[in-house]
């Protein structure tokens, strides 16, 4: 008889969950839903845990049927195959695809590569990875890190500035408004790599990056909301009311933008990075024709320079994309990386691919600034 299987999620970014071993080497696991306080919406997308079981043992992993609540409607949490990753050492990760079962659960089978195997929805990026990035910037004259405030639980919110001196227009990138969406964090690492290794990028523009907006949620292994139950990609727009007992992280971002506005130094362009099942660029529905033309130029540059092929859709109201445009006239968009499948690379994306994508994107950004913001400068 094999030893009982055992699951642990008691570590940073580990996802709280129920689990049980079923006959035949199946582990059924149920990560906790993450709930939005104001609406009753709930979402289960993140998982990250360690499975103790002998190397070489065949196991089947299963999440029983789950329903998210979105806009007051209950919807199947897993309508499509779901990409994920596993690892023996937390460094090198291998894709694992979960397929829907007839009862609307999802399942995947594998041979355990180790006595302790890590499983994660997206290759994890938490505070240790962010700390390594920040450390790598120390001593770089083009890079500065400013603390723009603290999260609800008192963690510092870093803003990275990449610049070769005053006088250039800037782009703002934000990652991890939603804690499960680690793809955006790896992507911005690629942007930083390119900006610091290809002089043409910072010749054209400054880049500001808020790399981990919902840091408490990342540490606690949550899916979508901050620890006050607020969605950090909602509430932007006229009459915004971010507060200390609500979306505190957004209050700090709004204050940062206000101080930029006061000094005449608002970003020209801003992008909020997310993960979903579709991979589309979310464009605003704006009557500002110049804005719409510049964002269509962005789309074509992303097609030309990066892995992007998935197309566009109209973004939701009061998001970072819609709100920063409405409030400040910034060319702002939401971009959803497809967390399951990157069609143009024909693979389930991991950190290496996300970083390469960000590296490519820095060139799209350079060309956008050259054509749209710096012409005649
Ligand atoms: Zn998101």
C-alpha cells in the first residue's frame, strides 16, 4: 500500500483549500472562493500547493464542479481546459493541462516527479521574486524605486521608474491588480530587461511600473480581491471613492496620479496587465478619435513586435483602462494575457515565455511613443 497522500498550502502564495484523497490515487482539491464585499461576486482561479507522495506514483488531480458568481450570475468556473504548472523544486516548472470532466469538474493525471511536488495555476511570482527584481535594480542609474504607500496589511507598494533623465514622456504599467494573475508580473520583468539592455527604449520614453498592486492577496494566495474584498480593477472614474477600509492600494495610486497631474507629468500611456482565458486587448469606447487611433496603432504594433494575435474587445466600465482615460485623458488600456495557451508560440506559457513577451512589448512601446507622442518633439 502506498503511503497516504498529503497536501500543504501553508506557505506564501499557497492557496487555502479543502482536499481529500479518494480511492485509486485521486486527490480532489477545492481552493477557497475569493469574495467581493460590495457585490457578492466570487471567483476561484488561483491554486498553489505542495503534494507529498512518492516519486513515480501515478496520481489524478481533480477539482469538483465549482460556480463563480460574476455580475450576480452563477457561472461554471471551468468551461474550458485549464493550463497550469508543476515543479519538483519551485524553480523549473512543467505545463499540466486540466480537462473538463462530464460533471463540470476538471481533472489531470501525472506521474509524480518527486516526493514533494508543487502545483500552481500560473508559475508563481510572489514577494521573493519581486524582491529579486528590486535587488537587481540597485546600483542602476536608470532605475529608481519609490514607495507610494502601503497595502491594507502594511506591505510597501513599490513604483519602479526607469528613466535616462528628465524631459521624456512616460508609460505606466501595473501588474497584479488581481492576485492570481502572475503572468503580468513575469511580463513586466521582460519589459525591465529590455529597457535596461536596449538603449533605444529609454531614449524614447520613461517607464513606470507598479509591479504588485494587490500584494496582500498575492501573499495570502487569494484569487481576485484585496483583503477588504475590493476589486482593484474597478471604481476608477468620475467620483472615485477609494478609501482606507476599501481599495486602499488604489487610493495610493490615485494620489500618485494626482501629484503627477499637479506637476504636469502624467503618463501619456497606461496599461493594466491581467490574465484570463482569452488574451485580448480591452479598448475603451471613447469618442476621442485620437485616442482610438493611437490604441489601434498599439494593437498593430503588438501584432508586429510580440506574441500577440488574440485581438481586441471593448473593456468594462470603471476599470483602470476606462477610468484613467476618463479622469486624466491618459491613453489607458487593460491587456489580458491568455493564461492557458499562447497560440502564436503554441504552448502553455510559463515564466520564460511571459518574460520574452514583455521583452518584445518594450519595443512595441518604443514605436508607439515615437509615432504617437514624440512626433515633432
Ligand atoms: Zn484580472
